[in-house]
C-alpha cells in the first residue's frame, strides 16, 4: 500500500482548513442575516407599538421609551453579536475580502422565514412560562404576591417601633399568660396545596388568645394588625409551648383565584407549583435581606398530603419543626 507523500498530506491539510474557514464564513453570513431580520422586526414593532398602543406611554417620551424597549437586548445576545463581529473582523483581516462575509442569494430568504418562526412562536411551550417565573425580574405573579405580603404586612407589623414589635408583644404575652413560646418568631405555614383553614385545625393544637392588636397608619388608614396564637397540647421535653402562627394569606388568595371561574386560567393551574415555590423563595429572600425582619419570621413549607395520600396534620409538621429548632438551639 502506497504511503502518501508529504506534499499530498500538506494539500489535504490545506483543503481541510479551507473547508473549515468556508463553513465559518457561511455561519457568519447566516448570523448577519438573522440579526438583520431581528433589527427589521424590532423596527416593525416600534411602529406597531407607536400606532396601536400609544395609551401605555406618557406623551412626552412615548417614542423614546418604545425604541428603548424594542432595542433592549439580553446579555447572551450581546455576547453572541460580539462573537460574530470579532469572527468577521478576524476573517476580513486574513482575507481582505468583505464579499466572503456579506449575505447574498439564498441566505437572504431566511429573513421572512425568521419572521414566520417568530410570529408562530415556534420555541414557545409551557416550559417558557416556568422559566419566566423562575427568573429574577419581579414581574411574575409569585414575586408580586411575596413583595406585597412583605411590604404591606410583615415589614410593618413585626419590627420594633414604639415598644410594640413582635418580640415585645410575645414577651408581654408570656408574662401575662404565664406561658412560653416554642419559637420566638411568627410562624407562617405555606402548604403546597396553598389552602389553610380560617382556624388552623389539628388534634395537637388549641386556639389561644391572640397577641395584642397593633395599629399602624397605612395610606391614611389606622389599620389593625393581629397575630393568632395556638397552644400545642402535646408537651415537648415536659413543656407546653405556644406559637404565634398563621397561614400565608396571599397563597390562600391564589388558591381561591384558581378555583373561581372569573379569574382561573389553565396557566395558573399548570404553573401552580412553580408559583408556590417562587413565592416561598422570594419571600424568604426578602425576609433575610431586610435587617428588621431577618429574625422575626419562620416559614414552614410542607406538602399538604403524605406519600400515601392522607392529609398531613399541621400539628405533626409543627412538632417535627420545633424538635429540629430545639436541637439547633442546643448546638448554639
């Protein structure tokens, strides 16, 4: 069998490199076509927005705002554009032939094809909703509920203001009732079913007198803020504990919205677990990042049903959580 000469091997290597660079040039041309198609489509959106949706913008900066919104790119797109530009400049520097990089002929047919695929939302699926909810933009249903709950309720009623914060009211309650709180925080129950009864029901829990009502002026109204208290009728380490505890009201509102004909959508049903998890995550982040609420709330996030399908007893969940809390306290 004949062995290829050095010249033949060199020719093959040169031919292979030419093929690779040819493919790179073609890829650059395709990318340029797609970016041009996208620029033209965004220009169309500017005109459409300006003519059909003027009411959503203030008159003095309507056009500026529309253009800014239409031509805002995410960081991944910017990186891709820079890569295409860098590759194109590199190739032009080597060949000094701009024609190799400029789209012509068949690639230009991709422009209307790109518009069609974008219009029919070819890549869209239910996963698109899930990914959008998980993003940290604060515009989704879950983040909105968590922010409203935090700013409109927890951040107002829990911190110390005039000797009436949660800790002071719990201490006063302990002194007056001669009892002991198991956890010196407001416990918020967030089951995955999102439903919590008006009175939290469990064979291990008895409703007790609530904490002292706190009145805070909010938007011109002197609003009452109350926290329910429950007695655990099963002793832990020989002690009967009390707990300031309630369900997450925004989750209950969302549960009711899902089961009300005028407000329910299939997307809400499909994404309810995503919304539940995002609500818990965002609320915990808000509580942890704000100094005044960092040690005031304990979220208990749990499954409403056991693996065998039976309803989970809130009291059992609470007892398990308290035992874990006591063990952590001992270690510290």
